[in-house]
């Protein structure tokens, strides 16, 4: 019957791989920052209402940058041809650029719109002067005068699911243009950002997964000298991985960036119990892994506790990430201790034993080193903790999804070039609510002028695009008087010009405040300064400000990052401490077990503070990952330390514990250090940061458990440790 069992296992594996492969290749979730916030949150409801009213997410901005040697007329003609080609793409509603853009020209009380570009394909001196004034100075032409902006508006009925296809057609046309003339293109906009996130998630799975599979097979073969062991380990890890994929498909129906990362975490976490199980068989084939069952169930519980703390986060991606990892942890433990023994029997896999002398050589040398320098080791670790704590106060929280890719990625380069050409990093949306009669009156214009001047004086503000700035242009740019400019403005408004700034039938006006910096601290200062301008001026009681849009979402997410960081850290620490206390039945042992696990956390965030790396919501998971995974080594060490209590001597107990745990602890950490560099194959900057921090944190956690912990116990051996 074994041949039938083997056949069923193989068929099940192939079917599961096919199902998971289809899901990973097709069901990739578009990434929107607002999706990190719960739908019932007022900030999200406010933002979605703003997007609905102003259609702010159905726009795309393309910057075409030509070589300086190309004549201006050829640049303008190339932009025109590009627009005409893009207009043939389905679901594009309109495209505005320098060729079809116009400016108002006034004759008495009437006005007409004059093209910026003449029939000869040139920009007149008057048009160039107009382009230097707000609101036209950041709409069509960059500062270098060899960069031209195309603003695309998509139709409201465009289905979200074909966004990537539309984006692919646009990119294809841009590539063709670049091949015809010496020009580069840069893109910003919600559709492009979502498309890039979807594409990169799929590329991640294609690039990283094969590397992980190869690393696991080679590592397990190197550790246990058996291809059978390597393939069974890969099968168990595959079961955990595919189970998590199916859970994500049921829960979310799509794959998000952190959902993608959770799959790789599950892939790596599930190796820990496997290494301990096979190491146990390697030492004693007849033990059946029973000697590591208790510590492994505790490590699974503490890792589960660590990641389950994320489920209480207000950030949906962090919450889902914690849930997916918990799912993988449960499946990993159950399959290792209940399915794996059956597979070993079905496939008749033998775990080769090792020479006990060679196996004990490395831990013997380590123990000699620790015994000789135990006091210096303790002082070194405590000094490192003190140094790390000094830089903790420099840690700061921030979220900027425009910087989530590597510097060479098109999105990152686009953000940089757009800032160079137009002098701002992004916008703050300010809606001023007031009776329409007041907004149209001379009194209202006077109040808005005062507010406009005050906001422009805020250090982070570069410019303001608004109906009021258009009025200022009519007065200053065209030289019209107050009465005449208001008549022309009213006429423009009635025909729908700039309706997104001053919509009809709503008692409000929209101000797009251009900002030099979108850093969270600068954003918060700017918001507070604007609110203070309205608060301090008692004459502006009828004008009610409302800051909305993406800037408000960023501030809300940053606040949630701050709260989630401390919530996950506190819950993980308390949860693991209680697990220690219950398992070891000793408060002193629980405290002892937590000491080495404080070092990696302090060192990671001290490092982040020193290099000024912001704590984004993607890095909040580090608390749970480092504590939840790193504490596993502590559990195994203290389990065997306590098991040797009959020996009486602390020195003998430390020696036996080091000899029993050195091999599996170093093997699991080597696996982690071997696997995490795979994240550098991706374009996700957040994956690079998480990989570096985890490699550093888990490596330090291993040293804390096999170097610092024995040294600390030996230093305390002359004192009463109490009953162990």
C-alpha cells in the first residue's frame, strides 16, 4: 500500500501547486494607501467622499523630458504626436498638454481663450510670460524648459480590473516615442502606482520563491546529508505555504504587498521546527522527535503570540499579515509533528547520524570562550544595549508609499524628477467651506486674500492652486481691475472652467496647496499652521477649513503606525513573558528568558535611529518577527538547562544545554540568514529594509542566546538562582 500512499501524496502536491500558482499569478490586489485604513474610519470616509466629488484618483501625469539639443519646435511637435496617439486608447477621457492648452485673453468685459502654441508650433513671448504665473506655472512646462507635462483624465466608468492593461498600452506608446526621439518619460498617478505594485508583487513571487526553494533544499541536505530529508522538509514547508495561500484567497481574494511577504515569512518560520525535529532524529533515530516536542510547542505558541499581536492593529495590512503568519505557524507545527512522521514511514527516509566528536567540537570551543570571558561578554552586551538606547530617541515614524521602491525604479525616479521640474513633492488638499454669496463677494475675496498670503508664508508651502489664485492671475497677470476680473472669472466659472477648484452648487472652494516636503513631521507642522491661521483670525469665522486628500490619509496612517508599534511591542512582550512564566513555572526564569531578547529589538531600532530610517507600517511587523522568532532559541536553551537541573552545578547545566542546543539553534539561524537576502532581488525598498533588520536582529538573537545567556548564568552561578 505504500506505493498508493506515495502516489496520493504526489498527486495532492501537484494539484495544490497548480491552485496556488494560478492564484499567485492572477489574483494580485491593487495597492491603495487608503486600503490600510478601516472602511468605517472617518478619515477613510472623508477621503473617499473627496475622491468621489473631485474625481482625484482618475488622473495620470506624464512628464516627457527631452535632450537640451533638440529644438523647441520639435519637442512641442513630439508631445502633440504623443497626445494624439494616447487619445486612441480606450477609457481615456481627455488629455491636456501645451499644444491644446489655452489661456484667457480679455477685451473689455469679454474674454476668449488663446492657445499657448501658435500654428507655427512655437510659444509666443506673451504665452511664456503667462506660463510663469500661477496657476499655469506647474501645469504644462517644467523649470528646465525641456520637460513637458501631459495630464490624462480617465473616464469614470473605467473598470479597475483593466487598469494594468491600460497602463501597459500607455507605457508601450511612451517607449515608442523614446525610441523615435531622444527623450525620457516619468509617470505619477494612482493608476500607475497601483499597476506597479501589482506587477512587482508578481515578479517577487517569480524571483524569490525559486531562490527560497533552492536555499531550503541545499541547506537541509548540507545539514543532514540526505536528499530525502531535504525533499520532505520542502514538502512540509510547501504545505504551510500553500495552506496560507488558500487562506489568503478565502479571506482577501487577492494578494497585497504585505500578504506576499507573509508567504515568505511562513516559508521561513516553518523551517524552525523541522530543523529541531530532524536534528533530534539525527542524534537518536529512535526518539521520534519526542525530546523536542515540548520546547517546539512552546516556540510555536510564543511565535503565534508575537504575530497575533499584529491582529489588534488598526492598520488592515498589518492585521492581515499577523493573521496569515499565525495560520502558517499552526500548520507548520501540526504538519511537522503529525504529518512528517507518516511521510518518513511512507517514503522510508533515513536521517544519517553524525560523528559525536565532530558535532561537539564547535560547542566545546564556544563554551571554553564563554567560560574564559564571561564577565566581558556580559559587559559588552549591556554596553551595546546602552548605546542602542541612546539612539532610540532619534527613531521617528513616517509613511510615504511613493518611496516604497528602490531608487532605480521608475516611480522613485519620477518622484525625484517631478520635484526638480515643478519644485514641490505633493499636495495638501484644503477645502474652505463658506456660503456661496460670501465667496463671490468683495468681502469674501478680501478674506481669502489674507488667508492666501498667510498660507504662502508657511515655510513648507511652495504655491497654491485655487480659484482665488486664478483671480489673482487675472488681476496681476493680465492687469485687470477688481470689478473686471470678477466679471471675467464669473463668466469662466459659468462655462465650467476650473470647476474642480470652484464647483457649482457647492458652498466651498478647493485650494491645492503645493508642498516642498511630504515628510510626516513637515506635513503635520503645515497642517497645524494652516489651522492656526483660521483660528487666530476671528474675522474668518464664516470660513471653515477642512484638510483632506492624501495628505490627511498619510497623517492618519503615521499616527496608526505609532500606535501599532507600541501596541504590538507591548502585547508581544507581555504575551511571551506570560508563556515563559507558565511553562517554566518560575517568575525568575521568565525574567531571565526575556533579557537576551531585549537586545535585538533595542539594537534594531537604535540602528534605525542612527541612520534616520523611518518606522513605516511595514516595519511595525519587526517587533513581532524578532521577538516571536528570536525567542525560540531562548526557549530551547532554557528548556534543556532546566532539564539538567538534577546535575546541581550551574556550570554543568550550562555545558549540557550548550551541547544539546548549539547545532539546531545555529542551523535555524543559518537558514534565516541564507533565505532573507532573496528579498534584495525585488524592487520593494521595504522588503530590503525588513530583510536587513531581520538578518541583523535574528543573528544578534542567536549570539544573545548561545553567548550572552551562558555567560550570564555562569556569572550568576555563585548566587542563588532559586529552584530551577
